[in-house]
C-alpha cells in the first residue's frame, strides 16, 4: 500500500468519523427538543383538564347586551351618541 493510498484512507475515515459525530449530535439535539415539547404539551393538557369551566354571568355588572356603559350617571343629555355599524360580510369586520 502506498503512502498516498494510506493518506486517502485515513482522510476518508476521519470524514466518516466527523459525519458520525455530527449525526449523533443531531439525533441527541432532536431527541431533547422533542422531549421538551412533549413535556410542555403534556403539562398544558393536564393543566387544562384540571381547570374548572367558567360558570355564571358572563356580562359584567355595568354591562348591557350591547356593551359596557361607562359613567352612565355622568353623561350629559345633549352629548353626542356614537353608533357603531358593523358589516359582517366585510372581510375585516367578520374577523373582529
């Protein structure tokens, strides 16, 4: 075997060792990330199962079916009234 051939084989083995090392590092990194994701998903699923569902009145005490009255006793009789018009066929309005 010539020294050039030996050198080529040695370089090939070094390249293969680097590739194997990189593959091992990537496998461990992906396994750690997957484990962390599984732990977080499991935590939030278990936490959501433990939380009781909200019950009772969902309208705030100062609210009405159409919104919340802010300082209703301080509004002047001649104050302008704001009327909101929404078109739910509008692409923006139906999302808000």
